[in-house]
């Protein structure tokens, strides 16, 4: 049966870990809200899909992972996953602006940000493209025997792709150290998950593949962190894969420019009543573990970082024609 996780305040995390988690979520939020404004000026090339509202998912999961042995795959909505896995924020911003100082030298843009040194295999324009990659990295970790884990993030839409279902099966039969994180934000573009996801909750599908399936409140950092901690621990110790379904809401449209005629008041309500940053603050100040002053300081530092990231990205050079021939094969 599918288990539902509930929040346990602070979940044994020390002050430093709590501050780090808050900083990560705040950085994702500010990064995305700033991009929302900057995209409207027309200066950013290509498509941008914002992760605001979903911060507790990437942060709660990735706070259980190491840089060197653990890897993640992401989606078209990948900025939050990148930040949570430790990709440099200024390089990310430059990448989105298509500048040579970007994480992929300005040639990938929003949907292809990758940093293998951080175990971030890449955002991915192919819905359902990530899970097969993670079967590969999880198999590699299993062969290395270093306890490494692969985590695939995908959406409710991605959960219906054959690639995802095949990956769940492969991870099961090969007993791979993999964690599958279905971020169910209720929509695939404008299509409601209530209509498109057969069998009710995505986590129910885990039973068919003989792995644990859990449902987590995606507004609750602590619930996500704990569910992921158990799944990662199981994977590291040879217990095989887990499917975690994180229920959340995206605060912006499917892409920047989406008129969102398919929904009305749910975002305002989520921002007001459910927001993961507000909830985190209430929990850690209520328990006396952190003060409002400490969190306000993080807010100020992150605001400065994002200002600098945008300023530096705008001032950085664009790739030249000669750059077309590099980063293709061996100079990658
Ligand atoms: C294989 C494939 N099919 C269709 C698309 C077009 N597409 C891009 S995003 C998207 C919806 C994805 O929804 P979901 O997986 O729920 O992720 P979310 O956008 O909600 O984060 C679709 C259909 C694509 N990029 N790749
Ligand atoms: Mg979705």
C-alpha cells in the first residue's frame, strides 16, 4: 500500500543544515522570480519553465545526496534541481542568457544546464528522458560499489512516458540504487493530472514494479527530506529503488508566456496558505531552532547574489561563430 509521509519538525537536522536548506529554497525562489521579470523584457533567448513553488522537492531530495558519487537527472523545469545539486548560480544565469561564461558556454540554455562535476546530468527537453539515464548511472554506481545513488526527477506528464515505466521496471529487476521522484504539480502543460494519470496516485505504480511507493506533501521540506533520506539509505545499502510522488503546485505557467486559462485561484491560495518557504520559517522559528533574523540575513544575501548573477550575465560575451566548432565531440 502507498504510504503518505507527514512532517516531523526539524527531522534531526542541525542548525547549519537547516540554514543551508533554507538558503537553497530561497535561492531557487529568487532565481525564478527574477527570471520571470527578466524574461518579460525579451532579453532571454528560448523557452523558460519556472520551478517556483516546488522548491521543497528538489531541496528536500538533494540535501541527502553527495557531489561525487550521487547523480540526478532533471526535466525541462530544471533550474531548481540544478541549484539544489550545487550548480553555480552565476554560471546558470549566464547559461540562460546564452553567454560564454555559462555552465555550458552559452550553448545549452535553460533546458540543457548540466554540470557533471556536481553529478547534475542535465536539464532535459525530452519529457521522460531522465529516468533511463539514471538507470545507467545507478548501474555504474552499483558496479563501482561506492554506495552512489541515482535520482530521476520527472513530472506527472513524464510519469506516463514509456521510458519512465521501462526504467522503473529495469531498476527493479536489476535492483538498482535509484530513486524516482515524480513531481506531481497537477498539470502536463494544460492537461490535468486528474485526467491523464491512470490509476490515481502515481506512487501506486510502485507496487506493480515491486518497489516501495510513497506520497509526500511537496510544500513540506521536512517530509520530502525524510522520505528521500529513507529511499536514499535503502538504495545505498542494496535495498533497491523507490518511487516517491511529491504533490505540489507550480506558481507560474507551464512556460513563460502561458496564459493559464486552465486554472484560476489555486496559485494564490498555495502562495498564501501552503508556501514551502513560509512553512519552513514557521517551523524552525516556532521550535526555536533558528531566528527570523538569521533567515532574514539569508534572504538579503541571496537577493544580492541574484542581482549580481543577472548583472554579470548581461555583461558577459556571447559565443562567436568560431565557438560553433567547440564542445561538440572531444573538446566537450
Ligand atoms: C517526449 C516529449 N513529448 C512532449 C514534449 C512537450 N512537452 C514539454 S513539457 C510537457 C509537459 C510535461 O509535464 P510534466 O511532466 O507534468 O512536467 P511539468 O511541466 O508539469 O513540470 C510536454 C508535453 C516533450 N518536450 N517531449
Ligand atoms: Mg506536471
